[in-house]
């Protein structure tokens, strides 16, 4: 999924992000406001990871986001493939 789509629908993605990076607070997510570079820096500082590690995690996370009829979900590729025929 393109990051622009995530940024444009930030309110919907905040709960998904908070689930995967549970040390992020609602205040953090409100301050980030969908800006990827802010999210990278916040995850980096809170979790003590390098920028490269966060970029890798966030890229993988981003690739697993799907849009079904205007609703956003975090897919599990093996489960998703089971329903596609």
C-alpha cells in the first residue's frame, strides 16, 4: 500500500499501528499525523532501534496493509491467499 493512502486515512491506521508498536501512545500518534519520517523517528527513539531497523519494520508493515471496500486491514498473506480464487 502506498504511504499516501496511509497518511490520508491516518485516523483508521492509528489503532493498527498502536497494536504493532504498543509503546506508542495516542498523543504520539496524534503528533505524528501520518508523516512516515516522524513515525520512524518516534519508533526509533522509543524502541532504541536504528533507522535502518525501523525502516525495514515499517516497510514490511506497510506492505501488509490492504484496503477492502474502503476498510483497512492488516493482512496475513497466507490467510489472504486462502480466500482468493
